[in-house]
C-alpha cells in the first residue's frame, strides 16, 4: 500500500510498504477514507522524539472495515468506523473505570496516514457511524479519532463546570477543541491564548469569549487582569512545554484545576506552587473510546463541528507538504485523502 | 505569658514572652485550654526549615475567647472556640470556593503552644463549641484545629469515594486522620503504611483494613499484590518527602488520584508517570474552616474520635520533652496543657 513514512527529522516520504495484516483474532483492518497529521507528529518531524527510519507514521484515521479477525464479533467488512488513536479492549479493570488509554491490552494506530491501518482490540476500540458520513461531516468525524476527545479530556481533567472561567493554553487543533469542550460544558468565559489570526477565528467560532495574544509575563498579567486578580477556575494545557505548563498553573486560582494533554517535553512541575495554592493537576493520553459515543452524538446532531480545525486537505501523496505546512504554522491541521 | 519558643535546631524553650495583643479590629485573643505539637513543627526542630531565634511556635490550639476587636460580632469573651491553624475571613473569592487556606486575608496561629494566641479574622476563622467540651472530648476537638481536617483534605483531594481501595503513606497524626477520613467516606479497603506498632494500632482503630510495614520497592510490590496488580484508587501522601510521594504515585492505578498534604521537602514530581497513567494530583494546606462544621458534628455525635492520635499529654512547661518524644517517635502526638 501507499503510506507516509518518516526516515529522519524533516524527511517524510510517501512510499510503498507492506499492507498491514490481521495478526491476532481481535484485529481488524480498516481501509482509510481519511487520515490526518497531528501536532504530536511534529515532535519526531522536528527531531525531538526518537525516529525509527522508514517507520509508518500517523495515528488518526476513519474508514471502512476491510477484514476482521476470528474473534471480532461487533464489526464486519463494510462498516464505516472511527478508529481511536489508542486501542483498548474496553473491558479490563482500567477501561472499566474510564482509563481506556491505559488499557491492559493497549494498542495504537501506526499507519493512519496510509491506505490501510491495523486496529488491535477491534471490538473494544471501534465505533461505527450510521452509514458513511457525507463529505461535510467527514472532518468532524475524523476529529473524533484524537483531537476532539483530547481537548475534551483536558477539560474533564481540569474539572471544567458550568459558569467557569477557563483558559486554554495552546492554539493547535487540540487546544481549539479544548475551547469547544469547555464551551459545551457550560464555561461562561473562555480565554484562548493565540497570536495567530486564523486560529483565533476558530477559537471564537468554538466559543472563546476572549483571546490573549501576548506570551509569558505579559500574558499572565493580562489573564490576572481579566479575572480581577483571582485567576481562572480551570486551565487546559494543550502544548506540552514547560512554558505552557507554567502559564497554565500560574493562571489558575487557588483550588482550581489544570488539565494537561500536551505530551510533556521538558516540563518541570512546581510542586511548591501547586501545594501553596491547592491547584489540582490531572491529565495524560485521552481515553478516546470513553468519550466517543457522547462526542459522536454531538457531531451527528450538529451541536459541535470540531472539523473546523481542518483548514487544508491534501491527497495522501502530498503528505510531506502537509507536514511542512503544519510545521510552519501555515495550516492548523491537514486532512489526507488516500 | 509562658510560651514555647524555638531558638535553633533542637533548642526548644518555654519562657516568658509578651502577651499577644489585639492589633486589628478583626482580631481575637484566645486563652489556650489545650495546644499541641505538630509533625510539621519537627521540620524547624530538625533544622530543615529556617528558624527565627526566639520566635514562638505552635499553630494548634483550642480555648476560651479572652477579648475581641471592635469589628468581631460573632464571638464574645467566654466562648469556647476551635482555632483553625490558618485563619480566613471566610468571605473572599477564594474562601467562597472552598479554598480558605488561600484566603486573601490569610493568617496563622503562631503561639499555639502557649497561654494565649492571637486569631486574625476571628469572625471568619473561629468555630464555637456548644459549651466547654468535657475532658474526654477535648483531644478530638483539639485534633480539629489541624490534623483531622488535613487528613480529611488529603482524602478529598485524592477523590476518595465509597468502595475505593485507598493507601495512606505516612503514619503520623495526619496520616492516621487520613485513614479515618477515608473510612468515613466509605472506602472499602484502607491500606496504612506503618512499621510502628502503636501507630498501626491507631490506624486499625481508625478503619485501616491492611497494614504494610515494608518500605520502598518491597512496599510497592506488596501494594500491587494487594490490588491484583492494578493499584489503588486513591493515595494519601501525608509526609512531604520525595520517597513518600513516589510511593503514593506509583501505587495509584491509572485514572486514580493522589492527595498530598505533607509540606513538600525536596519532592520532584514525575510528570511523565502522571501523564502516562492519568494519575491526578491535588493537595496543599487544608482549608480547615471549610471542613470544621461537618467534622465537629462527627466528633460531637461520637462518630469519629480523632483524639486517639494523642498518646501523650504534658504540661506546657514540658514542651521541649514533647518535641523530643515526637522526634524520636516515642509519641505520635503530644498535647500541651498551659
């Protein structure tokens, strides 16, 4: 099949690789209708994560079940499915308490930017749509494989509730989905931190009531001013850098919560500040499968349109150009069509 | 008045100092009926916190209102009151959301091991008992000034709920009160970590179902075995050292929570582990005033007896011996009677 591969930092290719196979009776193979590039794919792209040269890349896709293993009972070839980036059996003790991203049989999509992807624990992982989504709905359904549940998880982890004042640190697709999540949860004031006009526009479309373009000390001063010196009830850290975490924690009022979903890179947690202000911290990889039914309903009912984070669609063969566009912040998020 | 003072590491004295005075119209002066020594007093005693030579020490006391400032309306001389170790106005925006330990007018008891103590923000801070508690009840009422609400706060911060499996790291008075709190909240299994027979006995009296005497890797192995390799739902970190925090975090199942109330000394938070397992972390100084009415009701109704943490009572003049006994772990907690 044709697949996106990574060979070194900034060396993304589309080439012929072996088709994924059913290796376990709980596997399924999905023919990809649409995949996409994630902000977290930029970590290896920029050489900040280890790279296995020639490995396929991409963990987000939706498509049609092509084949299933002998123990898969809930899905059959022809079903249109959403593939959570992290696969789970949805029955183990961790899944049972809503920690599907720590499933005892955890798996990952590893060829989402390709023609086919293997899904482990298909029965536990996949969620079928009611028929093939039309083209208008496709981006929002694709957003359910990762960025929307991840933004949602940030808001859940931060403890966002109706009436809250919330700040979202990070204007990537996940941060924007965090704005949308906070909005659905009834936050009264949602402050998006972004200095990038197109992202500010999406943030506002998603429910941001305020935008702060400043950074660092200046941003923190603006945040405090906006909240009468009190701080926000909840902060969503959607970047993964130490600067973003610092901003999130310092913006949060005593007793408030920080939800963090940016994969930590060089983050040092200030335990003294957390203690002194009773600021809660919770986050990690999103248990996508846990949130999927609720979020799919919000998408199909037209209540939310997370697909607005896609501002570029490319044929699979132009995957490298997609990485360039996202790296240079010319695109928020790129959809790839095989 | 006679007061306990600290001059240097391991140099505790009882000497004559100036009586505390009403300095602001919101102050009250309390004649101390009983005070006590806190595990956190051992930090300066051991030279691990800065010391102001000659300063009074002690932040826990109960007693009788001796005098009030002109703006105090809820209390009058003669009232028997519980003095939260942290004072608050109980009306500011932080207090309003239950973060009384971050009150905009925060104060502290600074001469709890003495004849008199000054209470700032008396109207917001103090809680009166229904008359003078009899001697049998006195220890439990005294425990409400700090250790019981702090153990309670650890359990609240960890998110303890009915049916949970909980581990409590730390067998000081606060840890033991954490056991009691988890028990009141309906935890099904409560694992106390203690290698000290008298503390194990109190832990069991407070509801501990299991005791682990091992430490480090061996303790973690026992914890995992007790929980079928899954980990606990909630961990209460009641020490403040890096080893205790590590044990608490590593014991917690994915999606579980750590509540920490030990003042952090050299704690380095493992952000990668927290992220990888979606373990929540929340804690800090307990908002004592928030919990006081509920806890006082539990004490006066006989539902809980946190006063069992006191295994030694000394006259105020023997305060230095009390520090020695606690430092050498010959006493769990020492009550001082002026």
